C-alpha cells in the first residue's frame, strides 16, 4: 500500500472519528420523562430504545475507527486480523476501518450470530 493511500485512509478515519465524537454529546433522547398519557409513555420508551441502539452502534463504530487508526500506527493496517492476508483496497475504500478480508468477515459474522464470538473482538461493522 502506498504512503499516499495510507494518508488518505488516515484522513478519512480521522474525519469519521471526529464526526462520531461530536455526536456523542446528544443524549437528550434517552432522558426519562413522566408522561400522563399511556400512549405518550410508550412513545417515549420507543424513542429511548431507538436512541440507545443508535448510541450503541455509534460507540461500536468509534471503537472500529480507533482500532483502525491504531493498526496504522503499528503498521498492520490493511492486513486481515484473522488470516494475515492483505485486505483488498476496494474493500478498504468502501470500509476503511475493516479489520478482516471479506471471506474472514463472513466467518466472524457467522460466529457472532451464533454467539461464539464476543462483539468487542476486533470490532468491525463492515459486511
């Protein structure tokens, strides 16, 4: 991988990290409010659940981006964490925080779906 490509990926990852960190302060939707009407309480509960899922997803994404930046710092960026093969640039262009090649990502996704793999192990939201 060229130095120019690495710098482009770093800029993309840094911008994504900045964007995710900026959104972390918006937690007003998870505040618990008392509502007189049952329908209003149910609506607030639904809104809270959606907001919590979004915060969780963004937190996981932030971990993935930070892990990719760390791999850049230790010169392992672009190498699959599972098979040690180079991750194709086409995949990195689409998902610069990818920790696995497509084949290994499919295996990891299946293992997570079956509960055989914890969610924080080399977090990657790409599929």
